[in-house]
C-alpha cells in the first residue's frame, strides 16, 4: 500500500511538471522507478502505459485552455510514433542489469540539458499564434524524440520542447500544450512496442494504475498552471531532480570507494541550490524590468 501511494505521488508530481513544462513526465517517472530496482525496459513500459491515459487527459485540458497548435501536433505524431515503436523494441531486447547505468547516463544528460536550458536560455516571449514547423523539420524531430523517449523512458518533451521554443516568436504556452498533446500518440506506439517485445505479463498493473491516478489528478491543474508559474524555475527544479536521482544509480554502480559518495552528493546539491537561487533572482529582475518598461 505504501509503495502504491508513493507511485501515485510520483505520477502526480511528474504530470504536474510535464504539463507545466512540456517535458519530464517520462524522465521523472522512469528515474524514480529505477531507484526502486525496476528494470529499465519494465520501468519504461509501465511509464508509457500510464502515459496513454495521462497524456490524453493532459491533451484535452490543454486544448480546452487554448494551448495547442493542432497542425504541429499532426506533423509530429507520425514520425514520433515510428521512432517510439522502434525505440521500445530496441530497449526490450537489451539485458536490464547491463543497460541500467547507461540509461541512467542518458537520463542524467537529459537532466543537465533541461537545467541549463531553462537556467540560461529559456525565454517566455510569446508572439505567434502558431508554431512555424515545416513538414521537413518535423520528420527528423519526431523520429529522434520518439526513439529517445522509448529508450530512456523520457525524451519526447526534453527534445521536442526546446527545439520548438528555439523558433523566434514562438509561444511557450503553445509549445508546452502541443508537445503534451502529441505525446499521446508516442505513448501508444511505445506501449505497443513494449507489449510485442516484453509481453503483457511483465507489466505491474498496480504500479501503472497508481501512476495513472496521480497523472489524471494533476493534468488539468498543470494545464492551468502553465499560464501562471515561471516555467524556467520549474525547469531548473526538475533538471536538478533528474540529475540527483540518476547520479545515485551511477554512484552505486561505478563508485567503489563509498567515502566519495557524500562529497559527490554535496557537490550536486550545492550546484542545484545555486541554480535555483539564480533562477529566482533572474525572475525578480525580469519583473522589475517589465514594471519599469
């Protein structure tokens, strides 16, 4: 019962972050599930199965609040679905104990990218009503992001969201809603790939139900919060969380001298707290500049 409550909380927190940032449900959930000793393929399969429901709920909420560019969604879902299916089949055929630290490296790198992206590069400028993504651009973006999402248990948002945000004049709110809504198709395709490769019996349905429940509760809240909260601060928070939790997997696997462990954790925590402080100060500076203007 205690573990189910924890998994429900994980689903709630992950979807709250994902719905507000357009990323990190899969990365956050998979990272935390790996800390319970769950094999990477099973963890990713469980997360993607839960995402089928949570992304549908999130997508409906984002559409209701006008956060979605439907044309961009249609251009992303086909290549993204193909990439996710191939990635799921690829991960399912790798030995879990061997691949676990390498998946942790992938997730940690995504965490570093998320943190620095929102710490130094994220802007909240929102001008255009639509996202200027051509069909030629959407194919490689969908394939790569979909493959990364299935193999790492997360990657659709961390890859797709920053790429779309990099386009000049793009609305952050539209990007977040569009990425979240399109993720439904990616979750379905990845789940099918895992079921074909792993089989239904590998999935713990109690864990999946708990993740679903938490995500369903927080999805509409996140779709509303995307307009209210400073997204760059949430990005720094989730990036640091991903780095910290995946560092634990790498430390227990590769660091032989346990005396180094507290120093490594202290270094990560100091860096994370400094990033949060800098993000808060920057947000106050922007607010003062807006008032002065």
